[in-house]
C-alpha cells in the first residue's frame, strides 16, 4: 500500500513538479521530477496556458492519490507573487477537476517537515530531499527540489492524520524523533548512502 | 461592424462578468451581465473550479471578440487578493485556450475611461455604466457593473488603437471630449434617457 503525491511549487518562469511515493514505513521514493518553464517575453495568458497544460499532462500521466501546492502569501515577493498565485489557481483547479484531494502547505511547514526546522535555507532543503529520496545529487533547480519537499511533507502529514492517533503518538514517542529527524540521523551515519548500480 | 467584449471583475465570492458590444460609433450596448458566486465554506479548489467552469460557459455562449480582465495588484486587500489573482489566472487561461485576445486594465484606467477621472467611486462607476448602456437601473452588485465598465473601457481603448491615428485625433480634437466626457454631457441633458418599452 503506497501513497503517491504530486507536489507543485508554483511559478511562471519555473514551476516545479515532483512526484513521490511513500510506503507504510513512511520511506519516500522518487517517481518523477519536472520543471515547467515559460519565457518571460511570452504574453502572460500564453504562459499560464502553457503551464496549465504541462501540469495537467503530468497529473494525467502520474495519476497521484493526492496533490500538495505551496501556499502563496500576498506579502511574498511583490514582483512575482501575482504570477505565482495565478499558477497556484490553475493547479488547484486541475486537482478539483480530477477529484484529487489537494492541500496547501506553507514554506515553513515544508521546511520543518523535511529538515526538522522551519527556517532552513534552499540548500538545506535540497540536500535533505536528496538524502530522503536516496539520490546521488540534489535535484536542480531549487523549484524541482521544493516540489519534491512539498510532496514528502504532504505524504508525512497525511500519513500522520490517517494513522490511529494513539499508535502514531506511541511510535513517535518511542522513537523520540520526527521522520525528518530520524532521516537526518540516518543520513549522518554515512555522508552518502551506498547505492547499487548508482 | 461591432466589437463584442467580455469583461471580468475577478473574485472568489463574486466574480462579475459583463458582455457588451460597441458599434463603429463607439456606442456601447449591453449584451449580458452575470455574477458568478461561490460560498465561502466550499474548499478553495472547488470554488476555483466552479468559477472557471461558469466563466468558460459564458465565454462559449457569448463568443466575445476580445476579453478584458481587471489587473490585480499585490498591494490590494491582502485578505482577498490571492483568491482574486487565482481567478484572474483562470480567466486568462480560458482566453488563451480559445485564442481570444485578452488585456488587463487597472481599476483607475477603467474609472478614467467610463467616468472621465481615475478616482471615481463605485457608485459613480455604476451610474455611468447605466447611463452609457441606457439602462433603467445601475447593474448590481458592483462586481457586475465593474465587469461592464471593464468591457466598455477595453472596447474604447481598442477602438482608439484600431482607428487611423490622424483621423482619431482629428475626431477627438473636433469634439474636444473623450467618449466618457461626451457621454456625461449627453447623460446630463436628461436625468434618465427615455426608453421605449422600458
């Protein structure tokens, strides 16, 4: 029994799309990662259509059980926030149209979930995503890594909600670590996880 | 030869959609006006899907030659600006998908076009829309009137661009008045324009 999650880091110039699966052991595995790009000199409406279609193709190809989108705040970078909000609207609509459950997560929720603290920088998020997914390299660009982090964050949060609360609490208490903290601990045991055929 | 324009005043709670036609004499005529509404307790993605579908149905029913959407600024009402931006993204995508030319106009451009000054209040815009379209009543809610004002603004601005510049300048100079100013003058001649069968 696995849960497949598609994460979207919305943007007009680069829109990150990451697909992961988590098993019942909460171990995430990379399924696919993409960056949808549009040139800045294309009219806004063409850029939005291009990203919407690219996103819908990926959703239809990977058929996720759930989607997670980064929550955009009006206080964010004023120059780009409108385009980012518009892309998030297209992603939300695509999810609703396909009846795929969708959630918004804030950047600090995502950072806290994957690195253990909400103020992690982009490099730390990327490194942690690579470790959690047992990748040889940090996914590039940062938008792609962020989309994977969103998907992992969502899978874990959703997994926690689904688990029997008492059992989940006991398990968490027994380990004394969040999944991210356990992952850090494991990651620190070896700088690079050995991979067969990697 | 008429130009049919569909204006969109984007919003999650109320999204105004106004369709007008302008003849070569630049006189605007009401074709249709609608307010798409979604309840605040519906999940965001369902609200966006509902508005997108409503908008697309209206576009496909009225087949406008052009669309005009209110430009949203990050500095606007922070509580609602994200939803407004998301709806504008859906409207822009719908236009691009149908290859309908689309433009964004700022609220002050719209106010200046229909009332003659950019700081007009909602009531003045509504009254002027009613006068320009020879309606017995101001369209309600304000979102509907704003969508019509957007469509009129766009038709006039586009008309100016299309006319031979010298001829347009001469006509404008001969009258000494913008279309809005001429309309005010005409409107003031009689408090209510007589209508047959109204």
